[in-house]
């Protein structure tokens, strides 16, 4: 049952960060989604779609691992790894989302005269 709590908290944090970022980037119609090695933006998406990507990814991935953890028994000896895996996945998703926001801010700041 604790895996459900971890997954819900992770998704709520990611949604709150996306909501906050929407307010920060409100003046932009499109946000960068991918960068080339040189730092050049390779494609962008409408702001709301770009900011909804990570919450959707978190819901799908953490929802999948939660459903699997509740319905499929862990292999012998691996029972204690389910909760740390969910915590790790939530932390990585939050970190990647923050990295994306940092890259967006850096790119937009560089383009502003």
C-alpha cells in the first residue's frame, strides 16, 4: 500500500511543478522539447502540451509499476526492492522535469535580446 502513496505523491509533485512552470512561461506560445548536442533547439511544442508531457509520463509509468506491484508477486528475495524502485523512479522523473525546465529557461533567456 505504501507504493500507492509514493506514486501519488510523486505524480502530485510533478503536476505542481508543471503548473508552476506554466505560470513562469506564460508569455511563451511554444516551449523547446529537444536540443541538439550544440544546444540548438530541434523541435518545440505548444506550451501546455510541453508542460503536460512529464505529468502524463509519470502517471503512465508510476501507474504501471504500482499496478504490477499490487497484482504480481515479487520474485523471492526481491520483495524489499519494490518500494525503493518506485521512490527512485519518482525522484528521477522529478529530476528530469526540473532539468527540462532549466534547459527551457536557459534557451529562452539566451534568445531574449
